[in-house]
């Protein structure tokens, strides 16, 4: 039986409204203990020890936006996604190595996965101050000569002079946000 792999399987989930304390980051930038332990204690004291329906006297969201290694600003927010969020799809252009706001012509890029100096890289330059806050997603069509493959995806920042701006990754011996993506071999479903 074939199924459309782009439609996720859905379980019968009943939605409930419960308080959640979540500390998240796109790269584990040392945020899990910087000021969060006091907030955790306040959260758990309020919702586990106090009466049902208790609330905190603070905005629902507290975010830290990094400029570079431990340099940034912390601010409170009311909504998620943040007010004023502009979701901007970017498309990988294999021919130029750019990220574009329009679908490029079909092209491909190859690299030797056993050569640590060989990789595929795509870049976008922002013409104005830009804040990247929230989730990112990536969809790739991959052809491999092996039965299994892992892709390591990184988002890096470069300054106006082209110098890499490092961000710490606290839980690994690597400097910067890297995500491992498992490549699955799925049947090709003809267009309908």
C-alpha cells in the first residue's frame, strides 16, 4: 500500500491545556542554566504546590536573542510566534550556492562525504538588520550511492567582512549549531 509520505500519520490525540515550562534553543547556546533554574523553581512551585489555576506574574515568554558568543539581549514576549514574525521561505540554489526567495532552476551539487574539507554550502546575505527567532525547517531531495546516509546541517553567521561569528555549543566539542538529519529511502510517488 502506497501512501503520500508528505502527509504525517496522525494519532488520536486529545488536546488538553496544561502549563509547560520549556527551555529551547537552536543550538544549545548555553541557555539551559543561565537564569533558568530560578524560573524553573518558580514555575514548579506555582503549578505543583499552589492551587489549580495559579498563574505567574510575568510574561509567558522570555527569550534571549544572541548577537554572538554570549552577547545578546533578553526580553519578554507575549505571543508565539512573535508579533511581527515574517515566515520567509528560502530555496537552495545548487548552481550558485545561494539561498533565494524564489524557486531556482533545477540543478545539483555533489561532494565527497569521506573528505572532511568537501561539503555543500549555501549562503544568504541580509541587506538590513534581521533577527532569526524561532524554528527553521529544511526539505531536501537527496541521491546517495549508499543505502544509508546522514546529513549534518549547520546554520552559521558571518559578519560584514565575511568573518565567521561563533556561537557556543555547550553539550558538544563543536562550536556552533549543527543538526544531524537521517536520510530515508522512500518510494517515488508519481504526481497526481
